[in-house]
C-alpha cells in the first residue's frame, strides 16, 4: 500500500512504509512458530482482549 | 478579518485493544484463509475482584484523570507487578486455563497488559496436558509508553510498534532480542483497501476519488474555500461535549 506524505514524520512509518506483500512476507517469516492449522480451514485464533484502553466513547 | 466556520465530526469508535484484535484477525483470515477467531476477556470472566470489574472501573478512571494517574503510577511498579502476577496466578490460573482450553485455539494472542503473564503459564500447561504446543504472542498496542505488565517474556514473540516500546520491553521485561519484533501497530485492512482504490492521490483519478469520498461523508469539498482537518486522538484522549 502507498499512503500519504503524512507518513514522513510519524512513528507509524514502520507500518505505512511497507506494502501489503512486504508486510505479509514479514509476518509470515516472523511467525514461523505458528502451528500448522488443525484443519484445512485455517487457524483458530484466540485474542485476549478487553474493552479498556483508548478509544472514543462519546459522540458529539 | 477572516470569517471562519468550523464543523466538527466525531467518530464513535471501539477501544484500541479490541480494534487491534479485529485488525489482526482480519490479517489472519487473509494469510490463513478460513481462520476463525474469538475475543476473550479472561480477567473479566474468570478473574477475581477488583480485576474482574476492570471495564467499568477503567471508564470511571478515564473520567477522573487524577485517580487514573495514581492507579497507573502505583500499578506500574515492580512491587505491584510481582504482587499482581502472584495473586492472579494463585487465584485464577486454573480458571484461565480451563477457559482458554475451552476455545481449543491453535494460537493465543494477547493485546492487553493484564492478560500476559498468567495466560502464558496457562498456555504452557495446556500444551503439557494436551501434548500439543499452544503458542502465545503479545502485540503491544501502546506506542510511546506502556505499562510494565505488557512485558511478560515467556511469549513466543512480542510485537511492538516503536523503538521506545522495544527499549522498555528489554529494560522492564528483560525480553530477549530474538523475541522482539518491531513492526508497527495493527491497523485496519480497510486502510490498505482505501489506499489501493485511491492510487496516486495527486492524479486526476485520485482527486476524483477523494471528492467522491468527501461527498459520501458529507464533508465540504477541499477544492472550495473549506479545508478539512483530520484530528486523531488515541490512548487516553477523551472527547467532551
């Protein structure tokens, strides 16, 4: 992906400077420790998450 | 004197942790077609007081910055970290393990600082019980600073978004280099899709696409006298009436 010039002085440059293919290859390379899927239908992923943290809860 | 008119549009959004998990889930579905996912707040489900009422408590703290600062400062210490981990391990590990096991996951990913250390232990025990390795990863969703509890170093890999967080992980969590990956923060796949549709933003096609989006969102066209400023707030930013 190619994003706007906004990427120039932002910490998000790490994300925005990668195109989709690069990012996918990088993630694949870095997640070698992922197990083979238990079925041909892909992986079952469990995210431990909570509705705390940032985010806007109010609309004006 | 110039007259000015300011229209503000606010976006109602979900929380960072949840949005990060949803973004990552989408990538799993793209990279491993057919993948499924679940979101689990294991502390709310199986934690003990006061941790199991964290969501309303956090909302209260967000509205009272002085209290929030106090709680954050006290909890972001080695002493409290040690106490919290020990407390949760004794009181909740078995319940966490049972809950996680119930989902029968291939992989567990934590996007929340309170769900790192003890779930790592639970995943290891599940692996021992089932004979199937259950890897756990952490994706730190904070960019500039982060709570010490993020950095439980028993994970397979820890994904961070910046040099600052990487340093913090090494310093506070003693996370070894080979486990740390700096890759940025998870963002929605919609950004990539929109970017692809936009193409070159300065080309006639790109500008036409932008005008179409502005019209769709009810924004004034940027070619007129109006300018549109996008203001993004994250972390602890609150928007008041």
